[in-house]
């Protein structure tokens, strides 16, 4: 993304995180999702085009060669603290915050941890939260962690990626423009840090009822039952939530439909400046 301003932000414990900023105006922090560190960059760039928004892609620890390393004991709350610290260090308090898939958990935790830093939330295809679907999801996630531990990250990738992209997954059109070599390099963070953190995290409806910022929950019309269930629960639990569905999209909609998502997000943010 040559048109973005690349930089780093030093946060509370001295770790540096990479940020890529596009445009100028009302700030929107886009939290990098798991495994594919560059998946949300096209969306972030589109979000700033002609909208009067400053869209900032915030990398997480353990991804790329610029951000600091992750720690095996990292929690979702720790990741939320990093997001808060980046928003503070950039002087963009409060920011609208966007999460996609895994990073929806980080975005939600950020709104709980630092409500003064979060103007609104856009949650794209959040992970399963509660109920039978969530238990199935957690069992599948635990199986991936077990594969990575016993046979290595390459074997775990070959087990996981075809479920999302089909075979041969490295040639999937959804990954066109992505750095597959970087994905394979960062997979250790995904299996050793991100997935255990997500397994340990629980969305507490009582706590989320205290999140009073505006929330837009976005899902793909072709997404699976696990993720549709999560969207419906969040709309029930969050006091100011609204739900939007993107036609023809599945769970990977942030990558496959970035222009549509950027339009929806810009319109939502525009109503809550």
C-alpha cells in the first residue's frame, strides 16, 4: 500500500507497533485481524478515499518485521490495551474502531477497557460467542492448536486454510495481493498466541450491556451459522447495535468486498462523528 503513511508507535511497555495511515480527518482505527496481517489494508485505504476520514491500520504484536514480538501469555485484554495505547499515542482520542473476525474480540474488549477512547464500533463477522455453535467453534480451535503443537504450524495451516480458501489454498483468488510468505511466517503467532487468547476470552453479556457507543455489526449473507449466531447475539447484548448484511459475501467479506464494507463503514461513522 504505497499511498499510505507507514510508521511505528511506541506504546506503554516500550514495544513498537506498525501503523499505516490513509487520509485526514475523523480518526478510524482498524485493528489487524489474525493470520493475514495485510488483509484489511485495502479496506483501510478505501475507507479514507473521499470520506473525510483518517483511516489507521493498527498492526498487532508478532506480525510483520516491524512490530514487536508477541508473548505466549497474551490475552485479548492485553491486545485491547495495545489498541488503546496506540490511539492515545497518535493523539486520536476518541477513535471509531473497526474489528474483523478475530479482531472483533479486541475491538469489543477495547470498548470495555477504554470507553473514552472508542467513539463507535464496527464489528465485521465476529467470532462465535455463546451457545452450541460457540462450543463447536472452540473445539475446532483447540484441535488446530493441538495440530500446531504436535506437528508444527505448516501442518496446522494446511489443515485450517482449505476450510476458508479451498485447495490449493495458496492460489486462492481471495489471497491475491497478500504476502503468503509473510502469512506462513506469522502463523506461529496465530496458533501459539491468537487462538489460545480467543479460547480463553468470553463475551459477558452483562459487561457488554455497559458498552454504550454506537455499534454496527456486519455479516455476509453467505456466512456460516456460527457467525450468523454471533451477530444476532451482539445485536441483542449491545444497547446501541444495528445489523447490516452484505449480499453475496461470506466470512471473508472484509477481504472479498472491501469497497462495499468501506462504504457501509463510512456512512455509519458519518452518522456518529
